[in-house]
């Protein structure tokens, strides 16, 4: 422990909290507090040292002597060390003795694991850190279990205190429940071990340190400077005590504060431990010098002497105690003498070098100095020659030793052979002797003797086995508690890490949102560049160029990449489109940032709960709950299964029907075959599975379309079917399943004649959609009519291919989930939701050309699928399927009437042109007639 005025001053700040820890069964804390009040009487002292009484019951300081397995060269030796636990850092410090000031090393327990193995020996346990394994040995099994339990408990408290989520964190992150981290669970795998007061605690510091066989064996050669510092500090402390009165047994100065010697000793030991924690440094208080000297004397050369002298009554007992202290000091002096010898040798070499340097410097002339240098050179040459001779002699001796060792090895082998022969002969003699004894002795007595000996051996073996079982039970209980605690620590760390990741995700989402807003501002400035001054326009161009050069992926590599935006999604669709127009490249950047922000925000809050709900869905059956789940979007891992179930409910699969269609398409060429070949390269150009003519899905798509053309001759093939079949192939992967999905869309979901030559039903749906648009979004429809915008030019393709190539892939597949389950009204709902999503932006445009240009790409800028779904199914008033059928019937009749009128006009025009043609021919005069 620390000594001197500094150490005493430092320890005073921790005395009220620490004194009760030394002996909770006694009233030491009250006595120590009274002494503090007596000593700290001046106002200056009260300002320097503040006493902080603790209301909670303090616990004992964890300290004591343990043997540590050290490595000195190739030999492993046990060294006695004083171990002290630092509460602030969760470190286990170890010193050579309890009186040392500087530790020889530390063990970080915050990330360490504890282990005890019965086969290692009694009292031996291990502390495994990231860099090293420390092997320690207690004096008994009880002391070992006490250390292990205490280290476990304090590691748990420190890790929980460190891992709690900081106060005042973002409200976007849910803090982990405090109930899990405040207190260790009551379930105990191993009963609490009683404190071995003779081996652990502050009383152990007053006992002599366990001695080893040699004086230098316990000295740490790995930390010589620390050993020297501790030795000098201890020697200085002893000299101060001996120099006061000349009598080391003078107790006059210790009578200043009468009290219980046990309490005083516990207070001093606790004060020393508080010093090792480093609470205060370089604070000097002169009025407490006598009390500091008393603590020094108690902790330096004669630990526990005052207590023992007061307790023992007979002179002989006192003499015995003093003799024990003399032996302790003798061993200490031996070890210090060895260190002094080493220091003397180093000092003699330094003095010799100093004398030579002085002779060189005091030489009056250069000749003398040159002569000194020459003398040194001659000495060096002489020493070099002697060294060479010694090296040569060393090599000869090494060769001689090698020969002798080989000869000794041969002799050992010969002796071993002779010993084995002798042992074999002895065994033969013993066997023959036992055989003769058995033949001469009574058979019954022989049997009884063998039975007794065997029984005795078995009892011994049984006892050993019981001891082993008890040891393994204890080891198993401790290891179970260690595994349980480490698992809970890992769970706590994982929860905190998850909370931090959620917070980081929210911050990244906010950052992406701000960057997208910045790019939107640049986009607006880009449109206004012609109206800006030249200097401002140049600045805007530079900012736009910098924004275009910044890559989203490079930005992600610099920090934590929680949710990377890959180039392609799970189905091969490009997540960020590549616009060829220079002015639209900023839109691609904005879209990438919006996608990342939306994914980060919805990953834990929306997507994970939805995925958990889908994982709990067993056998699929129509229900309101399933309808709600499908509208929210089917996760990737469940989408294929659900689509197959939906298609199988509405389409009967005749056996080998698809294979027959394929054979028919191979034998006979369909009229639509040429058109199919033309459309294959133009299918889903933004998907990597169809972007190349050599892609493996291109032949599959060709076979699916040819089989459908033979399955439904009335339609054959219509432009748009290629994109429907391609999406079905991407999700279902199987050709036949994709074929039946296409049949389900064309024949069950879409009305009749939707893909006929006239596309009459498709045109009817456009008129129905305009009616719904006028009812649901009257302001927007009035705006379109004001600038003569025909929305069917934009929406016709939406309805024909169910938004393929119009929406982002993630939103497109969610639309298809609901579309396959509910029918075409989903297309109307999402079409209205798209216009509602962008209504305010469209209303701010007051030019028909700009409106058309905006309507060309505005669907690709929608990245928040949850918002679009809420608009489609919640914000817009619902309309039943019956209303949709009635509107279709009404507009179909109107369109058929208009088509009949057009046919009549066309027939009349053709008839009129046919009648006029002969007259025109008569009026035409030939060239020959003109010449005549």
C-alpha cells in the first residue's frame, strides 16, 4: 500500500465509504469516522478533503495474496503476488507485496472469462483475457471459489454500468429495459461461498507474505524498475520510523488517538487500498503527519505487530512474534541485497567509464590524449584477441560436452537396459515366491487375505471417485454460472448494439433526406439557370457537377453501411435508373437517396414486424387477415409460395397441357412468332436477367409466350404480354407456373377483349378511370382540362401491363401482390393513388409541355411504398367492384355506339370513293389524245 503524506491524504477521501468494508460485523466505520473528525479540524483541511458518508451499506474490498504462474526463461514458477481489485476500471492489479506502491501488472476483467478445472489441482483457476491466460492459485478450494464468485459479480456490475444507454439519447431509439441490467438474477448455480478471512481481505495484508524457496524467485525480473521503486519507497518509510527515537519499538506516537487496535489497523489497510485506486494525488497535509507515520510503520516492516503485541500477554509469546518478524525481515533483506549487488556492478562500470573520461578531458596536450586513445585501442585489441581465444576454447568445450553427452546418453541407455532386465528378473522371482506361498498356505486363509486387500483397495478407489465427483460437481456449477452470466452480458451488449444501430439508421435516414432535399434544390436551380446572372449560373453548374460526381457507394464505404443500396434488387431490377438525359441525372441521385432513407426508416419499424407476421402464417386460406397482409406486401421469402397458391385457386392445371403446347409450337409456327421475337429484346430492359440476348430467362420467356399463343388463339399475342410473363418468371422461376400465372391474369383478372386486336376494353377502362379521377381528385382533373392534358396517353400503358416499367420494382411487386389476389380494381386504386401522391407538384406546373414531361417520369420518383399503399386503400374512399362493372358496361355501350357510327362513316366514305373513281378515270385524257 502507499505510504507517506500523499498516501494518507489520498486515502482520507475514501475512508467513510471503505472502512466498513473491512469488517462488516464490527463497528469500525464509526470509530474511523470519529478519528477523521478529530484529525480534520481546521477549515483548510475540510476544504482539501471532503468526507462523503454513504447511506448504502458498503461492501468489502476485494484483495488478498494469490500465487501467480509466471514464466522465467523456459521454467514456469509460482510467485506470490498481492492482488487488489480496482472498482473504477474493473481491473485486477497485482503487486509483489501488500506494501508496494506501483503494480507489476493489471488484468482487464471487463472482457475476460473465468475458468476452473479440477484436473489442474486444488485452488488453481484461470482468467482468460483477449491477449493472455493468467493462471492463479489460492491457498484452498474455498478461497478459489470466493475469488471466482466475487470477480464474476463485480464484472457483471461493471459491464451493466458501462453498457446502459446514455441518458438524453434520441427519442427515435427505444432504450433497453433497465430491469434486465440493474440487478443480477436471483437464480444461483453455485451457493455463495463464505469469506475466507485468513486468506482474503485487509486482514491478510497484515500477515507475512507467503515465501518461496529462494530469495530472488519471488522478484519480478520482468519489471525491474517497478521493483526498485517499491524497494526504495519501503526503505525510505522504514528509515523515517527508525530515525525518530532510535527505537523501533517506541509506541509513544501511536497513543495520540486511543482506540481499538483492530479498528485502527483496518482503517489503515483500507486507506492504503484507497490510495491504490488513485482517488487523489499530490495532496499534502502536515497536521496528519504523525498518523501517516503510524500507517507507514504498521504497513512497512512490521505488519500486524502492534495488534499481536497488545493481544498476547506472556513475554514468551511476544518474543515468538518478534522472532517471526525478524525472519520475515531477514528474507526481505536477502532479496534486497541481491538487488543491491546488481546495482553495485552497474555503478562500478559507470564509475570506471567516468574515470576514463575524466583522464581524457584533463590531459593537457593532444599527445597525452592521443596516447590515452592508443592505450585504449591496444586494450581493445587485446580484449578482442582474448575474446577470440575464449570463443575458440568455448567451441572446443562445447564439442567436448557434446561428445560426453552422447557418451552419457549411451551409458544411460545401457543402464536402462540393465534396470529393465533386473526388473524383469525381480518380477519372475516375486511371481515364483507368491506361487510357492500360495501352494504352502491354507487355501481359505489365502482367499480371505485377497478379499480383504481387494475390499480395502476398492474402498480407497471409491473414496477417490467421490472426491472427484464432488470436485467435478463444483466445477460444473461454476461453469454453468459463468456461461449464464456471459450469455446475459452478451444479450445485454447485443440489445445495446441493436439500439445503437437503430439510432444510427435513423440518423443516416435523416442525412439521406437532407441530401435529397439539397439535390432537389439544385434541380430547381438547374431549371432556373437561364434566368440567373452569369456568376450565379456558373456556381450552380459547379455545384451540380460536384453532386453528380459524388457516388452513393463511395459515401457508404466511409462509414457504417447499415442498409446498402445495391445496384440490383433480389429479382434483378435496377434500383436506380440510368437516365440518358443530362438534366435528369440529378433525379437518379435523388431517387437513390430516397430509397436508402425509406429503407433505413422502415427496416426495423415496419418490415421486421410484417415479416414476423408472415412467418406465423401457416396454411393459406382466404380471410380478411390474409387480405390485409397481402396489401401490406409479401416478403421475398414468401412471395413465390403465395403467388403459386393464388394461381392454383383460379386455374385448373390439366396434366401435360403446357408440354403439349410446347410440342405444338415446335412442330408448327404460330403467326405471332415473328412479333414475339421482335419484343423479346425489348422486355424489361432495366432487369439484368433480360438485358442480354444470352440471358437464360430469354428462352424461357419465348416458350411461355408461344405456349400461350396456342392456348388462347383468340388473342394469340399482344404487345404487353411479354412484360407480364417476364415478371411472373422472375418471381415463380418455373416456366409452367409463369404460364399459368399469365393465363390467370389474361383470362380471370382482366375483362374479356382486354388484349384483343381492337383493345376495346382497355379503352373503356381509360374512360372509367377519368370518371373516378374527376370524382376523387376534382382539382387535378380541372387542371388537366384547363391545359388540355389527356391522361390516357400516360395511364393506358399502366393498365395494359399492370404498371410494369412504370414503378420502382419494390412498389411494383407489392401492387402485383394485391392485384393477383383482388383483381383489376387494385390497378384503379393505385393509379388514383399515384396522382394523389404527386397532386401538389402537378398543380404547380402551368405549361402543358412541362406537364407531359413530368408525367413521363414522375412514377419512377415514388419510393415510399407504405405511403402510396395507405393512399390507395385508406385515404381514397372505397369503391366496390359492382360500381366498376356498371361503369364499364355504360362506357362500353357508348364506345360500341361510337364505333358503329365510325364504321358507318367509313363505309360511306369507301362507297363514295369507289363511285368517284370511274368518273375520274374518264376525265383523265391520255397523252396521245392531247397530241392529236
